[in-house]
């Protein structure tokens, strides 16, 4: 094989047994890698109904046959398992350096089962894997644990994926962070790792060179792509995701005061220019990425001390602890980001939960006494940080809040439910779908909960240039951002399949046009140059993306999630308040329900979103007949 | 006719609202005026008087136009 070793590491943390297993070539051709290959193993090996925090639960890390090759943005890896937050399918991606290093260390993926009696970490170096004690690291902040492991392994080029206190305490908002900056953030996969007493996975490959079918062609493709990309004006490298603040504010979908408004009066305080002028120390990047969209910030002004080792807040985090909480200052936003990184907590979930608390507090539904004495008005950044710290440590009221909205609502009262901006118990990301109708589907439908990276966004697809980028997958015209017609649903389906495919091969969405060098059609050519496989085509990537939607659907059906979970909070069906171009916009419920049914039909699922036998045959998933 | 325009300075557009006088102002003529690179034009999304606009839109006296490259992501 080229590009892939075809090697999977199995680690049973109960017994300490470590084995290496072959991944047959046919599995790469059927599932590519990343999220879909991981899901294949999860569906085969884990029964429905298992407690995600039990030793019987699997936790799977997976890359693909192009991870670590020279193409831009081929750095991402997927972590898959059952989510303790949603009770359904958990999938989360991250970039950085860990994924490629796992490949260099000789593996595409790792399947973890069982539970270690005591805290441990896994070290993989040049094909050899070892379980080592992490008792001295348990309870340490991320940087301290990270540095200690590198010192112990005596190799500064080791790449480490870790959990922090949030994961150790099995918070449903716990994430797994590699190299202190790159988070597999959503759905509580850090809690699954913590439930196994696994602190970290350290990977290092010193000698492996990835074999490619046509290495010269690979390099030629990369060179041409980057040259052509540099000829087009682009603000993404300069501002990174922080350009999102101004862009979403201008179209009026910048979530503000817990998604009550779509514009924030003080948005300039949070915008990319203020970020660059006041707190940015330098930019950073992922493996082989020419964009360098990562930010590193430094603050030391007596009140806030923020270490650039943890990177800096991206757009989502800035929304979550900024406009969503009514906070108009990047310093407490950055401090919040750091707290989350230090303890391994998902910033989106934490920030949007705090915003919910704020709205409930201001409406008299949650009292100061119930919040350990904290007055949680919008804009109170000091108390936002105190409450966040409690959440990170799972202390006091924080322990309730990090179990997710369902637990918090049960605790504080049903009347708080209408203010919870979540689907499948997972908080909304930083774009109000009342102004981006395709995102309404991206929040309601995915098995892994609301996901702003599920598809390309509506305003891009509403421009001639944006739509033209997707001609290769049969999108032939721009559609208005607020359109939710069957044609938009069809375009959503095709786009979603593409993005699922991206996660199967581990390519960063930002490295694809309009932001990055890859064109859609060049992805197939690149994969074929790496592998020499005819099946490594754009067409097959899309089909496998479709397959992923059905596979993850089946996972959720087995866990008891149904059509009732494919919905939106009531607020989305009411007019967006405040000013801006989307003021007054709302999702029409009847149109939305029709769109959901249309999506099911396009997928060959029945009216209740259950995949038909035809669907399973179409997707080569007949091995799942009778399994749900 | 006079309209005011702002956008991303990296594309040649004024960062703050700037008044321009054009014969028959359209989004296209605004982009001509500011010498916006042809490669990026079709990717820009217009917001006119705080409402969603279209590239083909004709403008009126006093219109306020924002031209932005839309954002998607995290």
C-alpha cells in the first residue's frame, strides 16, 4: 500500500495488552479513514446501550492514507466514540501535529478499550507502544503534564494529546487537546478518555517516511495549488478565524446575549483588528499548512495573565465568552480560553452554557443562591470566569453545568429549557441559523449534534464565486442564504457528504477554497497520486461521505435517538431581535420540517429518518441489516 | 450619484465608510472604482443599507454598501 501502513494499534487498558492489527486495503477503499473508518470499527465492535464512561466503551483515534503527506492541511485526525453528552454518536476532529506524527510512528489509528486501574499514559515511538504511569500527572494542568511527558520521554519532538482536569473528572464538556492548542473539542470525548484513567497519548516517529505511489506528481500538485492560491487575494492568513467576528456581525448572525440578537454593539472590541493590535503575540500553524491561521496571545497586565503556550481564542471561543455572554473585552475572553485549555474543556459548550445561565438569571429563573452566590448578569466577565473555573474543576454549581443542558435544566427547573440553545444536548456554535438556513440543517441533523463545520456556509454559497467552487460536486448555482427549499436541502446533502469525506481523509476545511489551496477537484487527483488507487477519487469521497451520514444515523438509532432529536430550539422559530440585516428573520417551522423530511428522502431513509434496506445496499452497508 | 462604501482593505476597498460619486452606481462599478481584483469579485457578498444585497443590484443615492468576503468556520 502507498500512503497507508494499514496498521491499527489496539490497547486494552484493563489488561495492559497491546496488539497491532492489519487494516486491510479494502477498508480504506470502502471507508477512506478518519471519521468513517473509525465509525466502521465502532459499529462493529461496540453494542448499543453501553455506558460511554464504562470500560466497555471504545475510544478510537483515526487518521487516513493522506495524513502526513505533503499536501496542505492534511494534519487532522478524528476521535470517535459514544458521547456522554448526547448519548449518541460522538465525533470530533482536530488539526495540529499529532495526527501526522501518529502516521510517522507507524499507525493509522488506535482503538482503546477497558480501563486502567491507575492513571496512565500511552507512548508510541517508531512502532513500539508502551503504557506508562501517569499518577504523578493526574490533576496537573495541561502544560505541566505536557512538559513533564516530553521530559520523561527525552524527545521534544514527541507530540502529545492530553486531557486535563475536566476529562479526569469526566465532565461531559471535556475535550482532548494536542500540543496545548489543538482541541478535539466537542461531545465530551475527553470524559471517555478520563473514564479509562488515560491521561495522554504521546506519539513519535523518527524514521518513517510515508511511501507514495507517485511522489513527484504529489509534489507537483502541491506546488501548483499553492502557486495558484497565492495569486488570489485572501484575508484568512492575516486574520485567521478572527475575521469571523466582523463578517458575522455585518450580516447580522453574530450570536449575542445567548442568541437573542445577531449583532453586538461592542463587536469592534472583539474584532480581528483589536485582536492584532492588543493581544496577538504571533501566529501559528498546523503540519504543512501555508495559511497559519492559529493565534498565540499574551497578556500580563496585573489582572489577566495569559500564556501564549495555549494559543489564543478562535472565533468560536470569542463568540462563546464574548458576545454570547455580553462581554466586550478580549482580555477576559482570552482568560476564559486559557482556563478551558488548562483543564481541557470545550469552549463552545462552556461559553454557551454560561450565556444560558446569564439569561435565566436575568429573567429571575435562577437565583444567586443557586449559583454559589454569583450574580450572573450578561457582561459580568469577572463572574463569568469564576463560574467557568467551577465548571473546569466540576465544583459546586459548576459540576451540574458541565453535565450538559439536560442535567442543568432538570436541576434548575423546566422553565429554563426554552433558553437552552442546544440540539442533542450540545450547544450551538457561533453562527445564528436564522440568517444561514443551511446551517439550520447543519445544527438539527448531524448525528454528532450541531456542527458549524458540517457544510460550507450559506453566504459563501450565495455568491457566484462561492457556488462555482463546488461545481465539481454538482452545485451549479448560488442560492440565497435564507433559502430552505428542496434545492437547498439537496445542495446541503451534497455539501455535507463532501465535508464528511474531508473528515474521512483528515483534510482541514480551511485548506480548501475559498480559504486554502486545494480545489475540490484536485483532492481526488491528489489522493490518487498518493495511493495509486482508482477508488481514491472525488466521487468515492462524496459517496463515502454519504455512507458516513447513514452509519452515524444507525449508531444513534441503536442508542435510542430518533426523529424527535432532529430539531432546533424554539428560539430559532421566532424572529431574531436587535438590529442588523437579519433582524426579524426566523426559521419557518413548516418549511423546516419539510426540509428535514426531504433530507431523509434524499438519503433513502424513511419518514422517521430510519435508513431503508435500499439505502444500506446503495451504501454497501448491507452488513448492518438487522443491526438496528 | 453618491453612495458610501466600505469593505476589506486587502481587496482595495476602504476600511471605513467612504463616499464615492458614480454615474450609475452598481456594485460592479464600485468594484471598478476601487480596482478590486477580478479574481475576488464574484466571492464578495454585498450588504446594502443593512440588508442582504446582490452583486447585480442597482443602487440609489445615499446607499450604504458593505462588500465582504463571507466567513464560514470556527
